[in-house]
């Protein structure tokens, strides 16, 4: 009898393989963050993971595939934190959620380093992360644009608020704070970003804001 996958007991090989993949992704995240994609070799990831190079390539057939897994894991973690199984927050709640995410990322320097370095490298169309970085910014812009428009419909954001400018400035502030924080980790990114959102609320909030 063949059981459906969710009822099928996992073998030790399956579990070991998942653990190896997860460890390789964690190691690759660290190395990509410090050395960039081009400065990190498959051999270096394999050695630090405790696998042979062929063993690593069994799980990830190329360095680009490994990078894709790293980026997917980053997106999964951020997505789970922002909304879990529900729809992403909208209105001013979206900016509150971003403040919480900025604070959380302050405890994950490797992911910040990875993003800052890849965001710079991946502006080149030939870079393996180019499509991902474009989709990342497009997705963030779409979400925050919906957040502002929803806030306007709810009456908590002024109807005169320039959504496109607010969205692009918000993204620029987050990116800039991350880069500065890597140089000076004593700076509080969360406090700085919250001060920025307070300024947005003061300028574009209404008496009915949440």
C-alpha cells in the first residue's frame, strides 16, 4: 500500500538530507553575506557545511541554485513574520509591521549583510539574483502602495498623500539604515525607522488614523 506523502514516515535518510540542506543554506547565507555571490565558492560552502563538494551539489546542482534557496528562505522568514497565514497588514499597520521587521532584522546581521551586498551586485542583469531583487522591490512597492491606498479608503491616511513618493522613500530609508547599521551596529535601526514613520503619520495622518 502506498500512503499519501503527508502520512508517509520519513526515513533517517530523508531527515538527514533535510538537515544537510538547511545547514548548507545557513552556511551559504553567512558566506554570501560576507564575500558576495562571486566571492563564495561551492567548495567553501561544502567544507563549512561538513559535506563533500559532490555531496553539496547533490542537494544544490549549482551555486545559483544554492543562492536561490538562500533567497527563498529569507523571503519565507520575512513573510511568516509579517503576516503568517493571514493577508499582509495594510494602512498604518503595514508601517508598524515594517518597524517590527526592522527590529527583528537587527538580530540577524548575516541576512542584512546578504541583502545589502546582493542588492548592489544584482543590479547587473547577468547576476543570478537580478530577477529576485527586481521582484523583491516590485513586491514591496505593490504591498506598500496597497497599504497607503487602503489607509486612505479607511480615512486614516490623508487622501492627498502621495502614495508613490511615500512608498519609494520608505524603501530607501530601510535600505539606507541597513547599510549604515552594518557599519555601525550600535545604531538602532528600529528607533530610526520608527522616527521616520512618526514623521509620515504627522504629515499624512488624519484624525481617524489607526
